[in-house]
């Protein structure tokens, strides 16, 4: 009986009252008079009709236009091939060729990297704090005040110790009151927590968004989601097994979201390597920055038909990188539709009746998610497993099949769309490489035993990486403004392909010196490095 009960809990067939992980998400949905009053406003906010016939007609029109466009361009689309494998229609795409880099871009990158001034990571944090004031977002857990003397200095030291994984003793200074070990321990316990890290991170994201160079990379309307794996060698129930990522040990995944301006907008700690699609929607709905990404890129692990359906309901566009394109099904709304050479490929028919019958519940679910009445993770756990919220899950999946088909048709037809997905995912992977360089202490292993400690430390890591990205962007922008008139003109395409994910000029090792010249603290920039002076090519280490 206990074994069956355990299985039913995991399949979301039995729920536990007042449980966050095993509770019934249906209990939190809008219902009754509350839903009747909110229905029209929710439909307007989502740009949806309350009439399912109107929505099905819109989907039919979109599918017809997409199939027609792909069919008309089959002869010119040399990368796309329609095949028959074991009597079944299939589709393949020739991999994209590497994007060529002009000599002007290579030279621009090299010269800009040589101009970045050498800096200690500790001083970098203090400089970014002087520029953004992010330390004022850290308030005391009891009274919500920031009245402690020299609090920004202590905050920066604690953040560096957490992000570099080196411990407070390494950054403590007995001769500086704000850097003594008891003071740093007190600040860490009373000021560093999820809500203050989130508020401080939002200030860094806002600072990045205001820079013209960051705007040349994107407007913040696009983001990517991917996970970093960390081995956890200590005994804890919050780590999981996965031999591919953690060998014989256990670990966690830090699932984070990177905007197209290279800033990290949110992060979620996941025990082990649970399926990414459980958390991808939660990251978009829970992030608290000024950016409003409407399109999200992810790897195959973030993909499911339910994800496509919920993204569509909420007005987001889901653009994953699929590793198994030949195995994907293409769908149509009406069996009698004629799509010419794509007829065999699109032989699977959507259950439109199921969507129509559950349309009001689908809007109610989307409205509840949008208004924060129910947690996205709980809904995803239920919809993607055996539990179906009384058929609602199957209806959302049917809608997701339509949206997935529209995505697939765009993916195989538009090379620029495909490349844009890869570019954004590469930005996220580059950010992970920078985070690995920062998180160098204790062999890069996470040694927190409790979930809150993991979230605080990895949140500090994300904050420090954002500070480094913001600092690099400011100085790259300054170097571009001082670009010699004798050099070739700057090409907009070259500028758009620059990256602030650099760290060779930043010293993260040795003595951590938390001092800042008055001019830099007042907002002035450091002088750029002269590449012709070999003594300026090296970061001083004391």
C-alpha cells in the first residue's frame, strides 16, 4: 500500500494538502465568481478571445500560411530534405555552416580586449556598486534597514567570498572594521537572502539595459535558459545522482536565464538534473527585472508539447534547439486540408474538440499563472506527468502541438531564425564559462547542505557575473567611443557580435584588496590600457 501511495504521489494522482511540492495546483486556480470577474480582463491581457471557435480559426489560418510558405520554397531550400524512412515520411536539415568572421571583427575584438584596464575583482565590485548602488538593495532581515556603517564594503566582500567559493576568512581583514570576520559573518546571515539578491541583481540588469552598447546586442526581448551542473560532495537531501554530470557523486543544477544583453535575469536551483521543462516557465514568470523577454530559447531538455501550449497561452514564443528533428511530428487541424508535397508529413490531426471543450479552463489556467495565483512548477509537474487536471493537460498539449508545428515550419524554412537560436544559446554557454572561472574555489564544488544556502551562494555567483558583464560593457563602450579616426570605420554588424564575457584582465586570485580611488568611486572611468605599453598588458597580483 505504501509503495502504491508513493507511486501515486509521484504521478500526481494523489495530492498532499498544504504541500508545495505535492499539493494540488487546482486548489489555487481562479474559480467561481473570482474567475467570472477576471475572465474578460485576462483574455484582453493575453490577446485571446473567450470564444474557442475564433481561436481555432486563427490557428488554422496560421498553419495554412506556414505550410504554404514552406511548400512554395521547397525547391529553393537546399538544406531541407523530405525522406521516407521505413515507409514513414521524415525530414532532415543540413547543419548550419559556421558563420564567417570578417577580419575587421577579429581585429576589433583583439584591440578592444587589449584596451580593457587590469582590475582586481574586489575593486570591480566596489566600482560597480558606486555606479549602480546595488548594495542598498540588501536590507536587514529583521528591520528592513541598511543603516550599518560601511555596509557596501561588507556586502561586496561577502558576495566575492560566496561567488568565488573561497570562504569569508580569505577576504576578512582584522584591521578594517567593515571586513573583520565577525562583521562579515553577521552581514552574510542577516543581509544575504533570496529577496535581497534578486533586488540587487535587478539593479545590475537595469544598468546594463541602459548602456547603448548593450542595446546594440538586443533589447532584452529574448532570453535563453540552460543549466550549470555543480558537484555537491557533502551529505544533503537536496542533491541528486547523475553519472553523466556528477560521476559517482551527487549534484545540483543551477538553471539560469540569460538575456540577449548578456545579463542574467533569474536562476533556479534544481536537485540533481530534473527535466528542464518543469522550470522553464517558472523562470520567465518569476523574474523581477525591468526586462520583459517574450521569446525564450532552450536546449532539447526544455522541450515538451505542454511547454509549447502554455507559452502560447501566456503570449510567449518558445524556440528550442531540437536534437531529434527527424523524429518530430507535424500536425494539422483538419484532415481534408491540402498541403501539397507536405501532405504525408502533416498527416497527424489535432483534436480540436478537446481544445474547444477546455478553452475556458485553459484561459483560467493562464490567468492564474499570470496573476501569480498558482506556481508554474506545480502546474508543469502535474500536466507533464500522469495527472491531467481533468483533461486540461491533454487540451494544453493539443494546443502545444499546433504551436510546435508552427515553430518547426519556421525552423526548417528560415535559416536566420535557426541561427538566431544558436547565437543566443551560445551567449548563455559563454556566460556559464565565465561563471566557472569565477567559481574557482574548492575545486568548483558546491558544499552547501541546505537549499537556502545553495540558492544564496549561486545567487551571489550570478550577481557577481552580472557585475563583471556590466563593468566590461561600460569599458568596451568607452573604447569604442575613443576608436581612433585613423582606423577603419566601425561596422554595426561587428559591434553587434562583440561580447562582454571576458575575464583575462580581471584578477580573481591572491590578495583581495577592497580599496577604490576617490575618482573611480565618484563615477569616473579608469584610463584605458595602451596596448603598445607591455607593462600594462598584465594584471598586477599582490
